């Protein structure tokens, strides 16, 4: 039975950048509308079962309430049986449960942080990440209908994995020789000792950056990478940057409307497997845009570029391949001419 999972984060798109920058709130009613279109896209290409993460707003339940009459779904829809904490742990638990259920694909609604947590639990299940947060690099702004169709084409096997899927990079974080965490986009070393508010907007506190990618069209820390040298996700390399007194300065869009001149002391490309030692100790490390890891004065931290990150559905390649195979052609009497 072709099955897809959905993890929709009700907290994404509401962080402190609405106060310190010019970001807008991405409200949960819009997420309901997106999910509704995802569901219709899934069913249109033959998905017959949906599993979803529960949440305090009831995003999926509200989406289903709006699908009546001609838009009523025939697929089986089930809520995952799991406790709710209202924290990141919910997405991690949901991803693990969906992997155990062997779903063909997971659609996520959230930002880089949401997808990082899902990637930690989804094993080899491919993701279709829809951006609903701020400063996002890993998920993309994609129409829900098309995202649902692409996810369904992968889950039903109508498009082969070798055509549809892309393997992404990640950064592994080792503290005192033991694996501690991971990032999909970047790890930022901040000259601080406490997590505090999670978002980053003060460039003066940034000491080091290790990133998997970065382009000048990005918002956030990776715009700094892109300003130095564009590094697309398909490039197997990463980049390490030291921020401080130097001859090079770049304009970096750290947030919506928040453009800063950042002084770069040094930067270099990283090869897969290459290690970077964190030099500012003690510190706080922001992982994919959110302060997460506190490092003590006696800790040793290394950041390692790893090309064995999560699988992601290439939506354009998937839809193009389906079209070439005639998947979208209707039979006589059902809309063909």
C-alpha cells in the first residue's frame, strides 16, 4: 500500500526574527491550506495511505475538514500514536515512527531546524521539505500540490529512486571524540556561554562558520558563504570561515531586511571527511540557525563534512521523469483529447 508521512511543525515561522528583523509570521492556517493541497496531490498520483504527526494546532485534521464533496479523500489517513511535548522531540519521534512504518516518503512543513530533526530520525526515507520558516536553505518554497504529487510519485514507485532522489550533505559535530549532533546547512560558533534566544542576528558574536552550502540568494549565515564564493548543494565540498579582522568584507543578508557588513579573517573549502577544530572555547554553537549546543571550557569540538546526509526528492526531476513516462496522460473518456 503506497504510504506517505507528513510532519508539519506548528511553531515554524514565528521566532524572534519577527522582532529583530523584518520577517513576517507564517501562520498555521496557511500551513493548513498547504497540507490540503499536498493531500490532493498525493491522492491524484495513487497514494492510498497517509500517516501524520499530531500537533497542538491540529494542522492535518483542519486540512481534512476542508476536503468534502468532490474533494473528499479516499486514502486511509491515520494519526501516529505518540505523546506530544510541543518541542523538537515530537518531530524526531514522528520521523522514527514513520521510518518504522516504512513510508515511501515524508513531506515536511517547517524550516532548516525542523528538517534537521526529521533527518536525524528518518533513516533512509526520502524527504520533500516545504519551507514554512525563516532564512531557510534546506527546504524550498514549493507549491503544495506539486510537492504532494512528487512525493506520491516516489512513494508509488512511478519514478525510480535513482532519478528522483538526491543525497544531501551534512556536518557531524563531535564533542570530546563522541558524536553529539548534526547540521544540514551550517554550524556557527558564537562567543557566548548560554543559549538564550535561538536565532542569530548579531554578526559581532560570530567567530567561525562551517557550512555545507551557500549562495548569494540565501538569507541567513549562508548568504555570507555565497558572497565569498557560491557553493551549491550539489557541490561535494563545504566551506570553513573565520570571522574577524581581515581584508575581506562581505555584505550578508542575515535576515529579512537585516543586511550587515561582515569582516572575514580567513576562508577555505572543505573536502568530504575533512575536520575543523572549534577554536573559540567556551562557546555556543548554532546548528542550522538555532543555538543548540553549549561547549564548556574543557571540551574539544570537531566539525566534519559528511556527504551521507538525508535523501531529498528532486521535485523537478521527478515531475519531468513522470511526464516522459506518460504518467500524467489520461485514458480515453477521462480528459484526453
